């Protein structure tokens, strides 16, 4: 990662910290995603990384029309941006059940899909749908070993039989997110093969027509192994964590955080205005990498991040530095807007449309 591809020439009046996206890099990453998938029509990406209507509109312009979402607000954002097939890839509980029904009624031009793994909750959704005169397309959420949500593959046929009597839903397929973060590609491919066998069996035993599978690390594996829909997410923007941990994934980070040096507390240290209110605090370890600088993070607080300079000239107080976040998804959600940089200049602003849990519904 070279500093000159992230440098902003008109940064003097930018309030820091600020989130910047680089469309030229996003285009190259998108080209790569489509190349791996073989076609934009095979992609069913997750929007939680960027939560931006403008970003979804860009992907629609590239021929990607199917999307996955983690919130009702994200679903509404995708509908507003021209997406056609929208999976709410999160268990529907509480008021989200009625909100999902309202969403489906408000955007009849879109096809919405629900997922689930618990009969009682699915029945509540079915009852709400029936009351509104709807039949909702439904995907069984499959647990491929992440143990976060989902039905174990071997239990999918039994669960399908239980929900078949529910009149407000129509079972059509499987939602299979694996959460695999094995760095070594050959090991990841071997693990994906085992998952593919289990999913193939569940698909055959249920007779369903639709399978959505994988995340950014494994979608290249499933692209080779299956003809299923592929569900990458982070790779369109990418971040320092994926860049470091998955060398086989040739995606360039397309976002940086502009920050300024605010103090020189000791002779070999400096502090920037990028506290943990402005960059994701997960995963454990390094939260971001300062571009073009050999510096070790010492500690971080709400509004400060202090580094020790290892080699080279320490940045001056007031100087702009560029940080590539380790985890871009929760980082983006910390900002109300994204600055758009083209040819070294800020040329536009994208709202983080679905940053909050509600747009209108």
C-alpha cells in the first residue's frame, strides 16, 4: 500500500478524523469480484460494510442486483438504490417482524427474503405475513460451524418439514454463511469442500432451488466448487485486516481515515486525533496502519491514539496522516458521511444512509 494512492491534496479544510473512499480502487476491487464469480448475476453481496445508498447504486450499475442486509434500514436503503432481490440475513424477532412485513408492502417492486432457524419465531413471521395478505419467501439459516445462528446441515430436512405447514412463508432455499477466516488458502479450500458436501446434501434432501453461500474469504472457494450464489462483503472496500490475513485475496483497501497529529508528548512519540470513537476497536491487536510510516501504537483512548516513532522523521503537529483501518465495516458505521476522493481531491460526499437502525420504517 503506497501513500500516494491515498493522499488528498485539498485536505487543509477537512475536519478530522474523516472517512474517505476511493472509487478508482473500488472499481478495481469490483472488477476482481466479478471476475472471480464469473458474472455479476452470481453475486449476492452483503451491504453492511458501507451502508451507503450511493455504493449500492454503483454496484447495481455494474450488474449486481441481489444484496444481503443486517438491518431493516439496510434493506430499505437497497430498495431505494435499485436492488431487486434483498435478503434480510438476520433473525426476525420483536418489532422487526412487523417492520419486515411493512417493508415488503412498501416496496412491491422488490423481492424480499427472510431467514430463520427457530420454529416459534418463524411462525410469528408467518402469522404476521398472513394477516397482511402476504406469503414471504424464506431461507433456512444453515449453521456451517460458526455457531452464531442457524440449523446444523443434518437437521435442515427436519426443520423444513416443521415449517412447511406455515401458510405465510414459502420455503425456497438455504442461507449458508460460514464465517471461515483461515488464512491459508489450501486449508480454507479444504474446509469449504467439506461445507459444500454438507450443503449439497441438505439442498438435495429439501429439494430447494436457491442457495446463498460464503463470505469474502471463501467466495473464491465456492466459486470453484459450486454453482451457488456467492456472498462476499468486505472485499469491495477491503481493509488492512483482510489485506494482511488473506494474501491470496488480491483486493486493495479502498478506504482511509484522515487524521491529524495533535501532540508530541515525548521526544519519540506522537498522538493523533483518531481515538476509538473513530475507528473500530475490533479485532484484538492492531486497529489500523498508518500509511508510509514506521510507528508502533502505544495506547488509545476515546479521542487520542499515541504512537512511538520507530524510524524516520516524526510527523509534525498539525500534519495529516492516513490510516487504513483493520476492520472497515464497523469503522464506516462510526461516520455520518463518506468523503469521496478522485485524483487526489475530495469530489463528493456519500451519506452513510443506513448508519442508523431506521430510515422510514
